[in-house]
C-alpha cells in the first residue's frame, strides 16, 4: 500500500534507547502532593491509608511488569528497579517511563475508595516520572540507601514539626524552633517534650516500604497477596532483590527492611 504524503513526519520521532546492560530505575513522584494531601485531609506527618494506597499502586506495577525486581516507596514517591538485561519496550526510555507512571496513577485512583473510603477524591492526582541508569549493584544499592536516608531525614523533621504544631505552635514557630537542629536535638526534643521515642514509631514511617518478589514456595501451597489491612510490616531476611527470582503475579511482599539487606549480584 502506498504511503501517505504525511508519513514523513514519523521520521521526527527519534529513538530513545537506554544503554544496554545497565540497571534502570524509574522514580515517580506525586505532583503538588503538599496541596493534594491537604485537600484530602491526610493526617500529618503520616497518613497510613495514603501510604498503603501507594504500596498498592506499586504492587499493581510489579504485577504487570515482571522485569521490575524491586520497588521502594516513601511519601508521594516510588522507585522501581528493572533487571539489568530487561528488554521491556526494547529499552525505549519514554515508553518505559510513561507506561509505569500511567499504570501507577490509574491504580492509585482505581483503589482510592478502598483505602480512603470516607474521603471523596476531589480532583485527578498526577505523578511525574524519570529514568536513571546505574552501571552496577553498588550504585543501585547506594541509590536505595539515599532514598531511605531521605525518608528518615524527612520523617524525623516532620514528626517533630507536627508534634510542635499539634501542641499549639504556629507552623512558622515550629519551623523556627527546628532551625539549626541536628538529628540528636530532634530526637531529644521529641523525647523530653512529647515523650516520643522516635525508634518506636512504625518502621514504615521511618524506613519507607520495600516491595520485593517472594521466591517460589518449595511446597505447592500458593500464597496470596496480602490485603490492605494486613500487609506485613516485618523485616524479611530472605529478600535478595537483585537476584532474579522467578515469581508469580501475586507474590509481592511489602516490607520495611533496610536496604542493607540487598544482595549484590
Ligand atoms: P512536587 O510537585 O514538586 O513533587 P509536592 O507538593 O508533591 O511537590 P514533595 O516534596 O513531593 O512535594 O512532598 C510531598 C508532600 O506530600 C509531603 O511533604 C507531604 O506534605 C505530603 N504527603 C505525601 N504523602 C503523605 C502521607 N502519606 N501523609 C501525609 N502527607 C503526605
Ligand atoms: P499497544 O499496547 O501496542 O498500543 P493496542 O492493543 O493498544 O497495543 P493500538 O494500535 O494502540 O493497539 O490500537 C488500539 C486498539 O484499541 C484499536 O485497534 C481498537 O481495537 C481498540 N480501540 C481503541 N479505542 C477504541 C474505541 N473507541 N472503540 C473501539 N475500539 C477501540
Ligand atoms: Mg516532583
Ligand atoms: Mg511530590
Ligand atoms: Mg515527593
Ligand atoms: Mg495502544
């Protein structure tokens, strides 16, 4: 069949392949979630329902894209690690970035009413997406350690900040009180003023959520994906996310283990 005279515009679509043999990380982040969390009355500093919804959306992505070998989430962001030799969309950057963030967003909206049943969705949330390549397991490990350190720094700050605000300070006063404080000061302030031992706060808030695929069980008993109310929060020692393990669709586990347990391979 003859090509139309318009066909030439296709040549403007340039290829955008990602370098072969590198780990692909896709990080998505909620757009304007400071405002979005206010508009939907998220409890501060951490709304557990909203975090569970993020985990659910991440699991949907892992169910659909088997080459995602692990994911890490905190606040309004999630990072997805693809296996080094993935052939997903012939490693086309924009296809990978856009497909993952699109599925994540639709799963977030699709599951909203299940996780926040009393909070009508007032407008359409959106997430941005970026792709970063890492040459070896060392950088991948440091990447997740970096995100987890960010979780800790933000959560410690936010915990003290909201404790001060909830005790009657204005947000400006709370900000000022925290200026120039280090983490030891913040821990002490929390303990002396509010009787909060930071280390006893839920691991999910302090360390974020890590999703890994469960290895095939050795018996024939099939395991079922946890329901939102009973997502395990315990540390799991068998996770070796960089080792490619065959998995089943539902066998994705959310933990709050530290990234130190990642096995390099
Ligand atoms: P940008 O569009 O640049 O990403 P943003 O407003 O989304 O801007 P972030 O730096 O991404 O800013 O921070 C996300 C904000 O969303 C947090 O600071 C927090 O206020 C809020 N937030 C996200 N998830 C939760 C949650 N589960 N509970 C309470 N607040 C949350
Ligand atoms: P890919 O994931 O590669 O895009 P695809 O199945 O989405 O695969 P497309 O070439 O994008 O394939 O074509 C979309 C298909 O979706 C159409 O061929 C048609 O069958 C169906 N479709 C989309 N919109 C409509 C519609 N409004 N009414 C009926 N069919 C539709
Ligand atoms: Mg952003
Ligand atoms: Mg954001
Ligand atoms: Mg963010
Ligand atoms: Mg299509």
